[in-house]
């Protein structure tokens, strides 16, 4: 599942995680319409049962460099 989602446009990161969810996807969009289309595309995949979307209001820090 994660590898297929990782190939989708707008996807920046895909994490395989423990807990109540199986994966965490970080993606960026120009507007809400793109976000809505992406969410619908995810839900159309046969192995995706549900999504839980969070929208970032303000980026305080974003730095993916490894120390």
C-alpha cells in the first residue's frame, strides 16, 4: 500500500507507523480542490478503508535535513 501511495503526485513522505493507523502520508496541495481530489483518489484504492485528514494552518518549522 505505502509504495503505491508514494508514487502519487503531491506526496512528499509516506511513513509505515505503529498504533491505530497503518500509514502516515504527508502531501502538499495548492488548494482545497487538489486536496479533495487526492483524498477521493486514496479512498478509491482497494486497500484503503478510510482516511483522516489534517490541514496545516501555519508552518512553524519545516526542515528535513539529517544532522
